């Protein structure tokens, strides 16, 4: 499911690139915004569980 979201972000990145006729006067704002979202989500996808600190390992008390 998450992979489909990343693919959708890549497609959106290509769509908002300022090289097409309809988006040539948009400047780089939307492109940079989608690129940022793609980067954040790609890092989140590549990390196994970024919000936990080794929660899979049981630490002795």
C-alpha cells in the first residue's frame, strides 16, 4: 500500500515539473513541494521503524 503512495508521488512529481506546456509558468514551487514530500516519505519507507528505539528487542530490567 505504501509503495503505491510513493509511486503516486513520483507521478505527481513528473506532472508538476515546469517543463510541460501547462505548468511552464508555475515556477518551481509545486515541484519542490512534491519533491520534499517524496523525500520525507521515502526516508520513512526505508527506515524499518523510525519512531521506536529497538522496540523489537526486549531489554532486561
